[in-house]
C-alpha cells in the first residue's frame, strides 16, 4: 500500500463484483485502509472473505447477488447500510466484456449485456443516494473502460455501455453535487485478471496492446487500487464528473 487515507477508516464501502479480478484487489485495498467493506459477487466468495480477514484482520461482508436482479442488488445495499452505516463509497466495478460481433447480437443478448454493464450501475447509484444525503457526503466510482475510447471492435454492446457510464457519471455528478455527493468514472486499460488470461489474452494480442502503451509494463489488478482509493477519499474532494484513466498511457482525456 503506497498511501493511507485516514478518512477511509471505518467508511462504509460497497463494491460490486468485489470477490474476483479487479474487484478483489479493490476489496483488499479498502480493507487495508480500515474501511467497512461489503461486496456482492454472483459466484461463491466465502473463501475469499475468510482469506481477507486472515490477511488484513478486517473481514468484509460478502453478499451473494446477481446484479442483474435489481431488487436483490438494492436489498444488498440496504443490508450493507444496516451493518456498516449508510454507504458513503460506492464502487460499481462488476462488468462482463463477453466478445461478440454485431451480426450475432440478439435482443436478448443486448438486454443481458446492458443489464450487467450499465443498468445495474444506475440502480446501485440510485440506492445509495439517500444514505449519502443523510451522511452529508459520498463518493461514487463507476468503472468504465478505455475500450470505447479506442473504438475497439469485438464487443459493441460492451463499449456502448462504457460510453453510457461516462455520460451517466457526468449527469449524476451535476445532479447530486449540491449534496456533496461526488460521482467519477475510472477507465482501466487491459488489466490482466485471471479471467482475461483464461479467455482473451494471446501473446500476439498482448504484445500489440503493450506497444500502444507509453509505459511498457502490463497492468495488474493492484494497479487500479490506488486511483480508486484516491477517488473515494477526501483527497479528491473537489473532483467530480471526471474520468480517470489508468491504462499505461494508451488514451488521453481532456
């Protein structure tokens, strides 16, 4: 851990997809700050929660949930608030970048993709707003991706959702700024999670992507933690409606 944020100690944090990949690194990062972390995960993350308690001395609250089930997702957020106090940090991290081409997309696939990659984000935001208003502050971090900024092919529904996340982030930041609720997006580059390695990484594809980076090291889940903690903390208290990119220098914003 390279930085400590005292205001995150005992903060009520809720993370979607917090039991694997980037989400697992985020859960650990917040736990090491002393935050009270609740996370949802569709797959069984009980062992991960126990592992985190052993590693950090701080046990996360694991709540099984399919985030496409909006009433269940919002019920989990309410359960987290009951256990830890009003959620003041929401990290919308869960996503699915299943590869597909435009001709093969069905209406059912489109709806499934948007339900995971965009719809759940909105309704998670909706569910935390009242508690953040009560607390007098809050930070929402919506994970996007550089994929739509690059104009990548291979997953048009996913990149559409990424663009929607940025637009939603800016609108919510404007709407809830008067309540000191900050809303920012974080766009990672190609982070080499185990899922990415198992399904999509090839030596040729990875080499071509690293060539586009200014920094020639590959990205690991841990590389995304520092930026997320910064956006969650009071250190970024006057930053809202922005997109932070952590990609080794592939795209630029501004």
